[in-house]
C-alpha cells in the first residue's frame, strides 16, 4: 500500500513542479493568444500562466501595457488657409489589446523575440504608420476650424479630448501631449503685429501702437559691414 502511494506521489509532484516553473504574465504586459489563427483572441491577466502553444493555429504575442513615448511633425492648415507645421510629442498606451490588434492587423504577423514579445522595430513601425496617423487625422480635421495664433495649450487640450471621442474604438489612449506650432515667416510676423496691437490697446494706446507699427513697417533695414 505504501509503495502505491509513493508511485502516485511522483507523477503528482512532477505536475506541480512543471506548473510552478511556468512563467506568468507581468502587470506591464499584455499577453494575447489564439487557438484559431487570430480569428478569436484571449487576453491573459497579470499573474496568469503564460499560455502554451501546441497546434499550428496556436499563436501568441506579448505587447507592452505601459506608456510609450512618440513624436512626429505634421503639415496642416488653420483658418483662412494659414499653413503651419506642428511638432508633436506625446505618450500612448494600449488599453484594449484585442481592439488595437483589430485596428493594427499587421501585429499578428509582426516579428517577435523567442519569448513572443513584439520586436521593438516592429512596434515602432506600427507606431509610425498607425498610431501617429490616428493623431494626424484628428489634428488635420480640427485645426482648419481655429484661428492661427490659438494658444498651443488650448490646442493640446482639445486634441486630447477629440481623441477620447473619435478614437474610442481603436484600443489606445493618449496623454502628455506637447505641441509646437510653426507658421510661415509672413504669418508669424502678422501674428506678432496683432499681438503688439492688442498690447497697446489694452494699455489705452491703440493709436500710438498703430503709428509705431506703421513706422516699423516703413523703415528701411540697413546693414553695415566693417
């Protein structure tokens, strides 16, 4: 009887040992797997054992669940067709991996490491080709409705709010956005003049401001060389 208990103990101990050796899902990662060649997907929770792959249709990819830094430049228009370049830096995060994979289908065929983590180069390519474009589309739709010279903080706040509503079904969120709007020199000069005129007007010297601006506009620029 004792021998039988020992024989039963060893298989059970082996199973428990193998189960204990299996890696688990980290809180800062999304582990997405499929047993149907990506027709359906399962997202494992933090602490769950990493799924095992057996059949040819078993696949898995591990995506980051943390904020990712990104930047780009976009050409756009403001009211009265004022052309501008906007330099944007921002953070983005995958909040719904299943939804994001459906928006960025190339993920399922992207290169991965031996432990199934998406290759950083592949993730950067997805960021440049898909995530940046999400923001670019929002910016180009929004800026033609606002005046050149609108406060950049106001633009950042509005674009983030538009992202929440327009990109809700894409599986990503945006934060930490910073913009630098650059207009053509002639537009920049016009904005400077308008700003100066507002300053004079606020101090009760609008007529003086007009005269100063006229004088400056009509003055010749002389460069001397020694």
